C-alpha cells in the first residue's frame, strides 16, 4: 500500500504517455472534468435513481482523479506533497484549525 503522496506520484507518472507540457495540460484538464463527472454519476445514481451507493466505483473514480492530478502536477514541476501543502496552507488561512463559517459571511 502506498502511504506517501510523492511515492504515489512517482508510480503514477510511470504510466503516463510522454506528450509534452501543453498536451499533458490539455489532456489532464479534460480528463479531470470527465472523472469528476463520473464521481457525480455515482452520487446521482444513488440519490436520484434509487441505486445502492457504490463505494467501490466511487473509490475507482476518485483514484482516477488522483492519477490525473499527480501527472498534471508533475508535468508542471510540482510534487504531490507541494500541492497538498499548498491546499492546507490556503485552508488554514481561511479557517484556522477547523471550518470557519464566518469566512463565507
């Protein structure tokens, strides 16, 4: 089991076709949208079509999103750890240590 973000990224980039920065950015950006739609589909099928919530499919679609993020980040010179740290830093500035509803007032 992979437990470190940068270890995952190093494994993920091995499976990405080399295509240059511009093409990688276009491909990954479009595929991120597609995979996000597939996550939405898992939720919609449950709440609007009466299907059981498919956690296995959700995990698969979330893992696909993760792969595209890892590859796009790498192509642009970011480690997965840098991306995650940047996100947490941004959230801490907004919310502190827990959700801050006042931020959105």
